[in-house]
């Protein structure tokens, strides 16, 4: 069984930030990622609001730079899927499709995935007009035609934000009323943002490079029509990647509950980034979470090394 001081599960920005800080603190750090380093940023067309960037770069390039920096600090990467994490004494045992591993501390950074509409064109135009984050991509659509899909708090919050960037914005929701908080609904009504209720997006259309329109279907009679659009912002929910974790550390939505030090209720088990119960999910907050998690994980290791029977 291979051993590391800190194993980070997930190779997104939070995970790589944690690994970099852990390695710089002199810990042996290993990132386990089942897909590819970069996480959700791999789907962002242009990253322009990360501190220190003087010009926008693609999410792919941003993730690649982060990975190279993390490796330069001494962290290792392993392509593996973790199936279980359990604690025995002062060590954690991890089962993966690449064998079993042992660590003194573990940082969960598996992120959360956006629920998709699963309609033709959605996957093809991700990063080319289809977005799941208003604050990330909204400025790229300043003054353009935007359709917001969804009826919850996130959908209306982002719609209000996007309405500051363009006057040509419409909200589409599959039900006859929004499920968001009343104060958000009141703000949408006050700003007179156009809404289409009992309407779904059945197809996203484009010219091969960018979104140009959407096909809408009425939930009442099944009739279809097209609407021109440059950006389609989809907010129909997220689901955290926590199926392999103990339910005791999760909230009702499946997110990991931590304190301000990224510590879960299990000593030595930390969480960072979008997988965590957090009010704001951005690349910069993920990086911050990862740095804090690595710092407190290193302090935890110092403690157990000095108290081996605790």
C-alpha cells in the first residue's frame, strides 16, 4: 500500500491549489483525478476575472498552467477514481480503481457538476454561448441577446446580474411559477425582465462556432418556435460529487459541511471548492479554499505526529 502525507481527491483549481500549498509546506502530496486536471475551468471559454491575469485565457490553458505550477512545487498526480475513504486510527485508507492508498490527511475537492438540459446543441456549444455561470461568463455577452433558463434562486440571481450587462435578456422556466425566494421574484418583476413560463428549451442552435438561436417548446400545447440568442445561461441545479463519502459529513443537498478551516466533522478530513457547502463558487474562491485546507491539514499532521495515540 502506497503512503502519502496528504491525498487530494479532485484535480480542479481547489485540488491543485491544495496540492501546491501542501507540497510547498514539505508534505508529500498526491492529487487523484478521474478525468483530467482543471475541473470545471476546462469548460470556460475565457477566464478573465482571476486576479493577476492581464488578459483573458482559455479555461483549458488556465488549468494547464495551474497543473504545471503544482507539479513544479513537487506535488504528484494520479489518474484514478476513488471509491471509498475510511479512517482507521490516525490514518485514512482510500480505495481506488488503481489500488489502495494510505494518508495522514485527506482533502476532498471533487467539485460539483451542473445539471444539464440534455438537449441537442448543449454539449456542442458549451463555452461557445452555453454557460452555467453568470459571473464567470456574463461580461463576455455584454449588450448581447441572453436567455436564462431556470426558476430557482441561482437562476434569478444570475439573471438580475446579467440584466446589468444587457437589455436583451429573457428568463425561460418550465413551470408556471418560479420557485425562487419572493424577494428575488419581486426584483425580477420590478426590473420588468421578460419571462416565458411553462416553456422549455428543446434545442440550441448555432453556426458551428457560436450560439445563434434556441428552439423553445410550450409545455401547454407542445408548439415550437425559435428565438435568436447569443448566450444561453442554464441554471437547473448542481449535484456535488460526494457519492463515495460518508453521509454524516454531508448536508441535505449532498455538499460537504466544513468549518472556516475547511475541516469536516472527521478530524483530518478536509474539503475545498465547489464540493463544499459555500455561498459562492468561483475559481478564486476554490483556490482560496484549497490553500486553507492544505495549511490546516499540515497543522493537523504536526499535531498527530506529536500525539501518535490521539
